[in-house]
């Protein structure tokens, strides 16, 4: 078995693990810091909306030797707005100018053709009105709102309202970070970006539900025992699915990274950036929120219940008693007789402890 597979098996059995829930305040602070940075980026720089949302014109030239830089300068000079120029496989150029109304398109086309010394009749123009962009934006927001409402309803029915609230917070966390990154790097927001956002929400939700399902299964009849608190079992649920979450995230990120860094960066296919950046950031944020935000938040909410408070009190009292018994036994002449009075932990005891009990468990 590989080292990663062996680690996953040990995590699943509870032999090793990291206390995600116990250190939740650290992860909450990290998430709050990242979220504030994203909101500040959004407030200061704003979103670079594509022509699909704010209207504009797209001019496509015939095959030409004109460079993208020359075409960009000519388009910005003619329109007075920022322009995005992309080289096409045929040798033609695609010049996109946002914030241009229909009445200005013909004049801008003529000026670009004159500047680049291209026959204006060979330049095709596509116009997008701002009203159509508003409709697209409204439909995108409506789709996002409907998705979130359905998610909350489903999780409240399939699990419970506390898990629905935690999943909702995690999804808002992922959206905010992704949108903030878009604002900070200045990538254009297109319908592809919206598709990418909806895709990463589904992925983040899947990863969260996997942990929630494990947590629901392990907390059946939890109040009938006094060994584990709800946070203990929540932490075990995260650890038992940790390697699976890492594997699925890495496998999903690799092809998206290829689109973003190789397709958009090395090959210059800028039209891939709009969807690949949202997928890359969203997948990473979704994996983070499922592990560090959603489940610890469920544990926080759950342990506010009276029965969970009472359970935690009983568990801690039993552990304190067990520790006291061990200390008392260690001071006596026959300390090995009380080896079994160790405090309960999440996961099976180590084999070394079992062997020591086997050697010292016989009464004299």
C-alpha cells in the first residue's frame, strides 16, 4: 500500500488525525481575513464586466500582420474605452470594446480601419446592447439565488437545519473569495465566469455533503455514550474523509490549472481565463471551506444544544476522573492494575497500549 493510502486508512480508523475542530478559531480567522481582502478588492477595483453585461462591440479583422498591441492602441484611441485584443488561429484579430453604444460603432470601426490600414468593409462588427447585458446579469443572479435556496432546503431535509446553515455559509465564503480574486486580478467577467461559479458551488457542496454524511452516521445515539463529544466525532469525520477530499481536489485542479496557466498564460488563449480562473479558485476555496469551515461550524452550532452541553460535561467529567485514577495508580505500588482507566479519545487505542496491558494486566 502507498504511503498516502496507508495514511488514509489510519485516518479513517482514527489512529492518527489533526484536530480541525479544536483549532477552528484559527481557520475562522484565516477565512475572515481572506474574505475581507476579497471584499476590499471588490470595493476598490470593482469587477471588469464583459460586453455581455455592460454592452459594447466586437470587431474582427481579416488576416493581418498588425500586432495585438497596435490594434489595442488603435481601438482605445478610437473609442476612448479600454480594449481587449485577442489573436485568432487564422491570423485575424478580435477587438473587444466595452461601454460602446450602437451609434458609435460605425465611427469606431472606420477609425480602427484607417489606423491599421485595413479595408473597413472587411472588418465585421457585432454589437451588444446594455439592456441585453442587464437581462443576462439579472438571470445570473436569479439562477444563483434559486440554487442557494434549493441547497438549503435539501440539506435541511436530508440532514438538519444546522448543517444547511453551515453549508450555506461555506458557499457564500467560496463565492466571495472567487469574486474578490476576479476583482483583484482584473480578469473579465463573462457568462463563462457565471457558469464556472455555478460549477464550483456544486463541487463544494458535494465535498461538504460527504463529510456531513459521515458525521450523521457516526452521531447516531451519541447521547447514549460518554466517550466522545460531538466535536470529537465531527473531527473524526473530517479526518476519515480527508485523503479522499485531497485526492478529488487535486485531480479536479490539474486540468483546470492546464487551462488557466498553459492555455490562458502560455498559449495566450485569453478567452479561457474567464471560466478557468473561477474554476481554479472556486475548487480550492470549496475544498478549504468543506474541511475548515462547514464541519467545525456545525459542531459549534450543535454543541449549543442542551443535550450536547450535558453530554460534553459528562464526557469531560469521565475523562478527568480517568486521569485522576491513572495518577493515583501511578503513585501506588501496583499502578499497572489500573491501565484501562485511560481517558477516551476519538479512534481506537494504539497497539502499543494494548501490548502493555497484555504484559501488565495479570493480577498478582
